[in-house]
């Protein structure tokens, strides 16, 4: 048997119930479960990369490049577990699996481990590189070295366990071919006993998951930004704690896998939690860039829909409420002694900026009715772009000039 699984003694095999190859107890929901997670992950990753390529969420970087092998590893893992459960009996008890499929079952398990380690390690390094780029030049050397150390440890851990899987048996193919009686009786091979590495690998995966979440959250405390942005980033990185929980449960099943005989039934549970961990990791890594997508494409239609609903159902009070809601993205003009002050609410941000575009009065206030009307007049207009803003400012200045009597350089009016 391969070194990370124990050999099943004949006495245990003799105690198994009668095989049921035609209608065994199965768990047939793996394709739907794995497919849904894979689809969500693919959609979110594609959105992130498109936004980066269009320079709408920052430029493409090494953190984005690392998500490509991460995606390939996760996709390979999804294909392998669906193939294993649907074709090679990894969704049922081992006594209901035909012995002729054991070799392929072991091969799928071996390849799935390599795909899992490759994907998760690339995702963790991508997250750390992303945050290092996000906070470049804003945190001290301690955080910088801590991030570099975390990246180095993650890479070392991944490479080490992939090499262990490759060189666990001599030759490597003995890992899965030893399950074939015809091959094992005619070939000489050796597999190192590495059962203890199952829980160790799971524990190290959880540790790397954990510091990939905690380290960025810790650095946010020293980041010079608004509280709102800090809360948003903390919320995004906190999603990574779900990955940590999935990793802990996966580690429990990995430990049981090395000490129980029903390896296909327990292997299914390992696959379930491994799939959740590997897909959630990429989803969480893609989440920060998607803030731009929601702000650009969803916040404005949602705001308009809410305001429209208020205006059609609320009567007069509803109209007043909707007008207040329409203040988002609008400019309110008011004549003041110092000049005109504009309040601009940026769409999707909820942040009000007061921009002083005052023009100091060169002349005293005119008592004419038109001037008084101009002074008292307030109006609201939707500002969608910088061009709209400039046009509105020019129109305001033009109205002010028309309302004032012309006085030439000699002090004579027109």
C-alpha cells in the first residue's frame, strides 16, 4: 500500500459485508456540489482579471498571474473528484467497490492531492502579494519581512509536500499500481511509511490559511486610510476565515483516513471539504477587486430603483423622501456671501465632498429684483461627469453676471 495509507489485513476484508455492486449506498451529489463551487469561482476570478486588464481595479500584477495556476489546479481537482466519485466508486463504501478499480482510485487520489496543494499555495501567495502591493510604502519593515517570510514558508511547504508525494514510493507509479495484484506480485517497489504526514499536511495548510488572513488584517491597523475602507477590507479578508474552518474539518477527516479501513467513504468527506477550501480560497482572493464592479455597475441602478419606488408609492411625503435620496450624485447650489458652495456626493461612495467654487463678489449685492431672485434661487441638477460639473459652474457664473449692472473701469454703469 502507499505510504500514507495503511494496508488492509485479510481479517478485516473477511469481516466486510457482502459486496453490493449493483445498487450500493451512494452519495451522488458530488457533481452538482463541485460544479456549483467551480462555476462561482470561475465567474469571480474572470471578473477580477477583466477589471484588472481594463485598469478599472488596478493594473495586472504577479498576484493576478499566480491565480492562473491556482485556477488550473482547482479545476483539475474538480474534474478528478467528479471522475473518482462517478466512475471509480469513491462515493460508496470500499466493500462495494470492485477491486479492478482500486488502481485508478488511488491514482485519482494522488493526482488530486498534488492539484490541491498547487492551487491553495498559489492562492495564498497571491493574497499576500496583493496586500503587499496594496500597502507598499505604507507599513514598516516588520510587516514587510513578516509578509516575505509567510510567502517563503508557503512556497516551501507546498514544494516539500509535492516532492513527498512524488518520491513517497519507488518507483512513483507504485503509489497507485500497488493496488493491482497483477502488478504488485511481479514488480519490486518500496513505499515509505508516511501516515503521520496526512494530519501534518492538513495542519500546515490550516496554519498557512490562517496567517494569510490574519497578517493582512493586522497590517490594516497601521494603514493610512479611512475607517470605512478599513472595515470593508477587514470584511473581505474575514471571509478567509471560512477557508480556515473548511481546512480544519478537512484535517480531521485526513487524520481518520490514515487510521480507518473504509478509505473510499472517508475519502469522499475529504474531497467535500477540500473542494470547499480550494474554491473558497480563490473566491476570497478575487473579492477585493470586485468592489469596483459593484460600485460601477450595480450601485447606481439599485439606488435609482429604490428612489423610483419611493416616488411612486409614497405620495407627497414619498416625493420629499425621493428628492432627498436623489441628492446622491447631485449638486446643490446656494448663493452665499462668500460665493457659491457645491456639495457633491460621489456615486456609490456615500462620501460628501464640499467643493468651494466661490467667486468673490467684486460688487455689492444689487437691490434689483432680478438680483434678489438670483440670490434666493436654489436649484438641483444631476451631475454625471466632470463635463456636467464644469457646465453647471459656467452657467451659474453667467447668471450672476447678467443679474449685476455693468460697471466699467471709470465706475460708470451701462
